[in-house]
C-alpha cells in the first residue's frame, strides 16, 4: 500500500504508521482480524480487534480508490488532456470528493447549455471575460455573431453559460460552496403526502430546523426517511445572495476587481452557477456526507448492541423446556437435552379462547418430570407475559428456573434454510421454540445462525449504508465468536464459519470430517480436513477448543505455535506441561521476560501465562432469573412515580428502550440515566442490552402508547 495512504489511515485512527503498515502486510498475507489482534500484538503494538478492523476498512477503501484513480487517469489520458500537474494532483488524492472534483471537467456528460455555447463558437469570448482580458464585453460580443448567435446579448448569455460550467468544475469553488453549505441548517416542510395516516410518526419533524453539523444521527436518519417516503421536503437554508457574494469576492481576490461592465457579467455567471449547478449538486452532497457520518455513528451503536446480545450470559448445557407463546394457536412447547437436541414437542392451550388450564398444567408438569427439565425458556413475544404467569403456577421442583428470552429473529431462523436443514420434518413453530431454548443455553451459538440485521439491534438500521452495516456486524459476530472460543467437536457449521480463517466451505468440511471420523482428538487433526491447509490452521487453531484432549493446551487459547514456550516454562519449574495448566500458583512463579523470543515478545508471553491460569475461560457471565411486576399488565396500569423492574431491549444514541412487562416498551432518555448525580452522554456507558434494571415511570401517554422512564439502578 502507498505510503500516502498509510500515513492518512494512521492520522484518521490516531495510531502509528508502523502499526498500520504491519497490519496491512498481515492482511496481504491472509491474516484475519481476530488472529492479528490476538496473536500478533508485537506487530500491531497491541491494537484491539476494533482498531484492526478499522485499519482493514480503510485499507479496502483506498484499494478501491486506487482502482478509481487508474480508471480516471486512463480516461483523461485517452482524451489527450492529461498533464503532469493534473496526474500528480489525482495521484495525491486521499479524499474521494476531491478526486471526483478533479475529474469533473473531463467526465463525459450529457449535452448542456455550455455545450451549445461552445458549439456556437463562444468559448473564446467566455475566456476573455473570465480572465478580464477585455474592458467592454458588449462590444467584444459583437465580434462573435454568426448563424447560431444573432445578437450580442445572445453571445454574452452563452459566454456566461460557459463561465458558469467552468466555475462548477473548479475544485476550489466547489470546496468553498461545500464549506458554506455544511454550516447551514437543514429545514423541513410537510410534503403533499403529509396528511397520510402513515406520516403521523414523523409529525414532530413537519416544522424542523437544525444545524447540519450538529443534528443527532437518529434525527437525521428520521427526516431523510420521511423525505424518501414523500412526507417531508428538505433543504438547506443557505442565502443564495450571500453565497454569491462570497464566490465573487474569492474570484476578485484571486485576480483583481473587474470594471463595472465585466463585473456584471461575471457576477451574473456566478449567481447562475450557484443556483443552477453548484447548490443543487453540493447541497445533496453535503447532506449525503452528513448521512455518512450519521450512518457511521448509528452502525457503531448497532455493533455494540449486537456484541452485547451475542455475549449475553448463557445458561449453559442444561435440559431445557422452551415455549413459543400464543393465544389462539396455543403455546408450542419443546424439550431439549443438554446438547440442544430435540427430545419432544407438543402444543398446549392455557390461554383464551381455548383456556385448557388444568390440562396444560398437567402436560407441563409431566414433561418437566419425564425429561428432567432444569430450566424453562419463554419467548417474550405475544402472550409471553401471560405464559410466564401460567408457568409460575405449575408445580415443579424449586431448582427449575424460568427465563424470559428475546424472540428477535426467531421467526427468521425458523423459516431459514439452516432451520429446514436441522429440522426437515418439523414446522416453523417447532423450529422457533427450539431456537428460543437454545439461545438461552448459548445465545452466541444460536444467534450466529440468524442474519444480524434481523436481531433488532437498533433503530433505522435499514436506512444506513447496508454495505458498511454488514461489514460492521460481520466483524462484530466474528469478534464475539473468537473471543469466546469454539468447541471443535460440538459447534455447528454456522458457528464454525465465523472462526478466524475458516468460513462456510471449510466449516462444512470440518463437520463432515467429524461425522465420518468421530470427534477431533487434537488440534493437529484439523490438518486432515479437506482443503484445510497450513495457513487456515494458523489462523483458526488458537480459537478452537477440544475439551478432554490429550494435550490440555488444545483446550486453551494458547496457539499451537507457542506450545514450545509453555514446554520451556514447565521445564524451568521442573514440572510437566499439564501441571502448569490451571495452576495459578505455579504460573505466578514464571518470569515472562525469560521466555521472550524473536517472534514472541512480552505481550504474547504475558497472554500465555494469563491463559494458563484459567485455560479456555468463557468471558461471559451466567444467566440469571428475572420477574416483572405482578401489578402491571397493560399501559393503563401505569402511573407516574411507579418503580418497576425491567429488561433493556434496545440501546440508541438518545436513550434505551425497556420492557416492563407490557406490550409497549418504555424509553429512558439519556437525560434520565444519571440519577440526578451526573450527566450521561452515551447510554452504553451505563446500560447493556438485556440488562436487568429498576426504573421509575415519569410519564404515560396512552393515546400515543409512549412511556417515559427514569433509571434507578
């Protein structure tokens, strides 16, 4: 990669150039983000996976820019207009807007007013006026009359069209207009469809005005969606006359002030250029630029929400009863063994209109006993609260715990190819219930089967840049999977596909090998998997675990390339390698500096020692029970001042939505999160997705189904 790009990336991310350069080289060598951040800390200076992912993103951006530059240079060269100065300017670009500005004069375009004026032979007149080479434009225009130009006024009009286009294609002029428009306010007015019932949700933006530079991401995305749906008209409140004054001043400052007659022609051309060419295109451009920033901020929130969702506390390998609640169609009940295999399913009807309560209680009680159920998972959708209350009345051992589980994405999974492949003989309702149960046992292992965008990770997620969103969410899933580690002998192909260096094809081959040959006995066995070569082994081995392996390091995050270092550590203490594993006392005697090698520096050695103390440790907490208030079932039951338990269901830049056990979620605005003691700027500072919280009701709007909450704890 060019030194220019490396320097720019380093400045953007506030890191050192050598860190960027080393990351890029590792990417070019086939290394993945998790592998680089975990096992190449000496090369990166300890950059985490988020920073490494950012470097990867910008490296890809500049690789695409290089291709664009090649195309632009080729086009200009073929037209015979490429100068050394222009080539240098294009090659030195690091911003796409500047690159496109440089290309604009040479870009093939549709026929314009300036095109017609040039065909009429008026370009010399335009150049004379623009460069102040004449004193009387009216008199000079008389020299350009021909069969296409009948009067001096027509000649001057055509010359102004050429000047206007020239101004529009001047890099410095376009940048000046950008700067002016960036500082303006975005203003909205109701459009012709504003009376439609669907427009009601945007009514708060019908008379909206806010600085484009300071507008919150969620508000910008909201008004842009409203505009796209035909409910609003948006514009920037720039004053054309003031903008024209600025452009005219800059023109005169670069040259000299023209006489009155020339000044009138130039000012007229400038005003036309601004109103007809510059303002329409650059106005859209700076709004798009603001949206890109809003996208980046929103996607960052979505990514953090997804991370919290995937790393939610697992209940672990327990025998589960999972219930997909319903009223008319009944509650779908499945029983799973500790590995998540389906043992039994049936439908019960404890709620109206059927109301078979006694029969349903008996059925659930029998299943709990027969399948030795340890935990019960209840979907939090329709009839979820009622089903939880019903289950509480069912006689069961005190050790059986009940959990509400988010249904987000369960319907997507149940209708997916992955679900059909797992359960070809069962319908979507059974698959959905199984997914609810499995996501309680291990949220990460189950949720990787679902498109991250279907997991309800944020507002306006369908309005942001979908390519950037996919990149961020995929990176987040990959990061979570590799930070936890994967059991090589039990993981599904979906989970394996996110392991560093594997992907869908190799994941399929691993599962096939496991089916044909039985469980993997060591990490080295991976090299027997079809098409899994040395590079893939290097990238994936450290993230795969084999519980019960002959070599205990195979069930740790110690990479096979570092096993020899552990052996040296053991020899130095006069013990066997296995004696070091999970022995904090022995590990505390190891001096890291004594085991530093050329390719394995102090950060890596310290990581090895830390891992030996708690090998294969799952960074996630354990799942805990939760109960809603027994006194609240509908929004009508709420009143200001009530204190209630709740579960955080979504986090945005402006606040967090909380399930308090009724159909409508309440909102804790960011201003209500500090408890009156401090000001919270980012909701993620104090809250996590699915966190159990205590809130106070501060407002209830039954007409609009809105509930305002204050965070208590």
